[in-house]
């Protein structure tokens, strides 16, 4: 993940980098130097033959990456040059830009098209102007929507094959109005994909918000279950199914409930709480000073795993797993029914054995909010699996299993479920 700048042209109040969350960097105007970006790309494109079949991706975030389009452009050209240097084709490489869309111009879009770069545009529907405001406190909805409409007309084939509409779900959540917003917006219907993902506030004060959001989420689950009365091919073309399955909390939880590995009845768990690889081995974020982090949200010393001038330090990742171990020991993870399917990750549980009791209590309180959401989603995933099979028969689930098998063959990550 390369951030060509940490500066942004708007000030989303829920942003990880807005200064409201502990352990995250504040909004700033810093950018990594060109030699740091090149060093990060050199680390990424190694020419190692064993990595060639793997699915890999370079994501441009920020801040707003289009505020530093010249740096982004140079990074893409450096990436392509590096591929030529090592003789790597990287057929499975995806390049993606996450943007608020307000700065899109013909020159920028032409470059994205020429280099086959995916684009995510963030627009939050009915809640957009509540949270996604500019520096003067004004809403940005109309400007984002105008640029999105323009892009769909300017490059219709690109829009349909490479552009996704991203919506952050936030309180107050009204799924009916959200559905109407996107289903009645002709441009959204032309996009490659929708992605609705939930922003989770922490702390005790958020629990009442959670209960309201959970009630709204259950309406999405009900819509998802009901859609299985349609044949697989028809369902895939259904706007209601597309809306329901585009919710991150739904498709992640449902696939874990459907494709979890069989238990042998023994005391050991093949999977616990999102542990996949040692942090830093799978996912790297470049900070503006060249530091490499294992977390997008938490760019702090706790999650540093190296630097562009010396590469990745695997021992740093092992130390972060130690933090995760301490979190498991401090909480109820070992007795939680959801643990074998849970995806709470290392950055979401930054405990240390040396933490004083008061700090542990604060961290447990913050983590509890995340655990509440995880258990709710997994419970709904298990319910949906049972309801679909009971109501429509086991055949109604076959399409999901086939999708999963295709993803596994295509190199997508399935190690969540492999013992």
C-alpha cells in the first residue's frame, strides 16, 4: 500500500487519520520521497519465481492520492520499469486507487485506463454529507456524484469493468434508504461493483449505536436469504442480491460460516482470530518517512515492521503476534464460540504483557465493541446458511461453494479456513 501523499482535500470526521483514534497518525501534508517509493517497489517486485503465480496488489491510498497524481504516476511507471528489470510479468498483479473522486480529470482518467488501474470512488449515499465534509465543514456529496456521473459518460467501458463505488456504513444506518439511493442511481448500476463496509466506533458509548445498526443489518441478511428463491444465474443479475452481497459484513461472515473447516472434536483450533501470516509478510504500508507498517489503520511504532532502507524485519512481526497472544490471554477468546471463524486481527488487539491493569481494562473495553460486531455477523451468517438450506434446499448453496472453489484455484486468499 503506497500513499503518494498523506494530505487530503476533505476532512471526513470518521477518518482513521483525523486524529480521533488512538494509535493512528493525524492528518498531515507529508509524502514519501521518490527513492523511498522506489525502494518499496523493489522490495515488492523481487523476481522470485515462487511468487509469480500469487495474487498481488498495489493499492494507492492517502490522504487523497489524486492530490499527488504526479507522484502516483511516477510510482506506476517505476513499478512497470521494475517488472521489466527482473523479467517479471506479474500476470496476477492488481493496481488500485482509492479516491473521493473530486479531482478526476480527463488526463488522470486516461492514465488509469492506459495502465489498467482499478478505481474505487467513495460516496456514502444518504449519510454522505453528515461525515464527508470539506475543510470548511461543507458537504461534498454533490461534487463527488457529479464527477462519478461524468466518469461513467467519459469512459463507459472503463467504468463498467474497473470502477467500484465504495460506501462506508455509519450511524444512523437506514438500509432501506441506502438501497433506494444506490438502486435508483443509474450511474451506480453501471459500476463494476458496490462495496458497503461498516465503520466501527469503539468504547462503551457506541453499544446503543451497535444495536440499532445490527437491527438494520438483519434486514440485509433477510433480503440476502430471500434472494435464494431465484436460480443462481438470475440471482447474480438481481439488483437486490447485488446490494445485499455487497455488504462486507455479510459476504465475509457468510463465506466463513459456509466454508469453515471441519472440526475433529479435539481441543485444538486450526484457526483463531484472524491469524494468517506473521504481520508484515502479507501486507505492507509505506509511511511518509519510509517506515513499513503491517496495518493500514494503525501507523504507529507498535505496528512498524521495517523501513525502505533495510527491508522487512520478520522479528517485528513475531513481536506483534506476541501482542495478539497477550490479547487472547487477557480476554475471553479461548472460550468464545466464534473464535474458529473470527477475523479480529493483530492491530485490533494491541495488548502487551507489560501493560498495567488500567491499560488492559481500557483495551478490553475497546476490543469488546469489535467482538460484539464479529459475533453478531457470524451468528447471522450461520443463521443464513441454515435458513437457505432449510427453505430452498442444499442446491441453493452450491453457487457459493463453486465461487469459493474458483477463488481458491485463482490464487485468492483462503488460508483463513485451512488448518
